[in-house]
């Protein structure tokens, strides 16, 4: 009987050893490869920009704000930027899409800036495929073609520099035209 028990144990050990040796090992994958980078997001978001005193100086509204996990930038969709009345920046900024890095510069795509004039005055409109907006300094730059219009008047230029707070707009480029 002892001999049968020893034979049974030997057969069981052989079966386990065969099973272990015949098994395919799963390839080892680094934990960073297991899951794709996650994106954090907010829908119908409102972001407040504050000055050095903590007072609200502008508000950014977007239908979607995303932040990739591996990146500190924000990607915004259907953007609207309104400056607080205390800042005395009479402009409304809209864009189809925008990116906002860690600094104070926001890159706007398919952007439109509209002045908010005094009653009875016509609004100025600036349109560009891409603009850079320094939100705290109220400065706008574009190295892409821009259109500046007021009513039926329209001026096209190759580059733009503007100070929204002081109402100064500099257009550059030899191909600017005034259309009426």
C-alpha cells in the first residue's frame, strides 16, 4: 500500500511539473503600457482668471475643457472670454478651440475679437485662424493673416499686435487692403 501511495504522489508531481513546464508565460508589460493616458475633463466649464490681489479680471467659458494626464496644458472647445468691467478691457473674445499652457498665454484657433463700444459707436471685429492672447497683459498677437473690420469696412493684414486695454492695434504686412 505504501508503494501505491508513493506511486500516486510521484504521478501527481509529474502531472504538476508537466503542467507548469507546458504553460506559456504571459509577456510582461510595463505598467505604463497597460493603460492609455487618461484625460480629465469638465463640461460647460467656467474658469476665473484673477489678478495679483485675487480679484477676478476675466472669465473663460467653454463647452468642454480637457487636461491630458501627462500634460499640464488645457484644451478648450467653444471658448468665450469676458473681461471684468473693472479691468476696462472692452473686448469679447471667442474661438472654436483654444489651448492654455502653464503660463499666461492662450492660443486661440478660429478666433474672433469684438470690441464692446460705447452706445452708438460701431464695433471693431478682429478675425484670425490663430491668435495668441496674453490674458493678464491684455495683449494679442498673430503671425497669421488677420481681418480687421468695422461695419462694411474691412482691412486684411499678414500679422497683428494689439493691446486690448489701451485700444492700440498694429497691423503688419504689405498686402493690407481696405474694402468698402
